[in-house]
C-alpha cells in the first residue's frame, strides 16, 4: 500500500486471516487507527497475548505475531497458586497417581500406576 499524507484517506482493507481462527469484529471500512480482534476456533488458543491488529497510517495492518495453537492435553487445566498438584485415586489395590507440574509455558501431566500398600478385602 502507498503511504498517505492525510490520515482520513487511509483504509487498510481486509486484515490478514489466521489459521484455526477468525476475525470477531470486522467493520465494512477499516480506517486509520481502527482495530480488529481475532478469536480462535474450539480446541485452539492464542499462543501469546496478542489478539488484535491496528490499521496504521501507512495503510497496512500492524504486524503482531498472532496465531492459534492447538490445545494440548494439559492446557485448559489451571494450576492453582502456581504450585504443583498431586491427585491420587485408589481402586482396590491399584493406585493411579496423577501429577500436574506447573511450568512457565503451561503444565506437564504425568501419570503412574502402582500397587497400594493397603488393600481392601470384601467378604
């Protein structure tokens, strides 16, 4: 696009598409300083906090690094208080131990099976 001398003439046109997402608030016109927001499809989330672009005086959209990333098994599970969580469930003499490790980039889920020290006898 060509640089404009008068900001009132600027229209950035249709903004760039993003994979696994779409634009949530597109107007018919996109004048200088207008902002559009993106949203991710189900089972996807933004990879960082950038969710919008702004129409610049150059007639181009701002170049934020916006994309939607597929949710992993662990994403969507919040780590309370930033601490690791431990969940142990016992079925008879078999225990399932689920550990949720909270890391800066999300969390990691680990699971172990072990025999319980105590078993329940049912007569």
